[in-house]
C-alpha cells in the first residue's frame, strides 16, 4: 500500500484518502474541521495487522469542497462508494465526533458492511453540544467566520500562543486539533463546506440528529464507545446514555482527556482499539 495520500474521483469530485497495510479493514472517519491528520498517527501502529483506510470527507482536508449535500447520509453514501471502488466488502468503522454520527448512519444504511462500530466522542447521541458549533448555525455566521479565519486574526492568535508558550503554556490536544481546523478555513469554499456540514446536524439549540431511534432497529453488533472525561464539545455522559440504546456495548473513559482522546493518549487508544478488534467477533461476514 502507498505511504502517502491518494485521490479518487467520486461523483465528479476528488476525494483524498490513505490506504495502508494488509488484513481486516478499519475505516477511520474524522469530525468537523478534521482530516486524515487526526488519525494518521494510528496508521503505523496498526498497518502490520490491519488494512487502514483514512479518507478526508468531502468539504475537509485535501478533498474537494463542492456545493451540495453534506448530510450524514450523503457522507455515508460517499464512504460506501469509496469502499466499493477499493473492493472492500466489510469494515470495522471508527468515527470521531461528526464522524461518529456518520459511522452510525453508515451502519444504519449498510449494516451488512459493518463488522464493528467504534464511536469516539460521538455526535448523534444527545442534544447537547458546544456553543461554538451552535453559533455556526446562527444568521450572519458566514461573515463572522470570514473575519475569525482571516490571516490577520489567525496570525495575531498564533503570535499570542507563541508568547504564552515561552512562559510555559502547553496547549492540549483539543487546542491543537481545533486550531488546525480553523486554519483550514482561510478560503470561502472551506467555510461554506464547514457551515453546511455543521448545519446538517446542529441548530441553535444543539444537535438535531439522534441515533437512539435507529440503533435498536439494526441487528446486534460489537460497539465500543471512547470518551474523554473533560470533553467540552460533547459531554461524556452521552456514552452512558448510549448504553441504554445499545445494551452490551463497551465504554472506555479517558480520564482527563478532552474531545480528542485518540490524540490525548494515542498509545492507549491504539491498544484499546486493537484489543476490541481482537476480542470481538465480526457482525458481518
């Protein structure tokens, strides 16, 4: 497999993805403002025993940012088409934040394709969500975002961060990942894609899409929930609530971690994921 990102044309637009390793396939799905970068540190830990596929969703990273449908179902259908083109029948799906919502929608639409489901600080399991994302659904958000993501503002913030670092401030994984996401919004197409993606799942009151009504309708499957105890984007108690919808699912709480537990403690996350895959039987054949 190639060690660098590839591109594939789907629905007339270029999709960027990593495809590494050999063995059972694990599909990683990033969240809003995310990209392959959120998962790439796990690839070298896994590609000796697994085939790892890590796409940039449309509207994110190096993939195209077309006008159009950014709903969970649209993203799920794109991932199905990617797997079809790669000749992959079944996968363990790992989704973070928005990617967790997409993972659950993928499972709901194409249950025969999913062997296991791993949800990391996942959307779609409750109404509560950060005011930051709710603000993106308000009128005028386009204009505010164009200012916030401008080179001048980002440059001033970065300068302040360097000053703080010199006196001992160390940004956590959440700060680094969210900062990287905001720096990707410098062009109009990226901002439009971010707002369309956010508004597909969030309104001013919180999350608008819930998996609780659907998960009980699909056959049993091994499910792992991973959450940081200090998640300020989506509260960790959503994991406990999800156990009511998915009896028997496993929960791993990363004490002290934020919204990106796989970045806060990547070694533990890799071990937890490897153990879950090794000790559960695939649901699809």
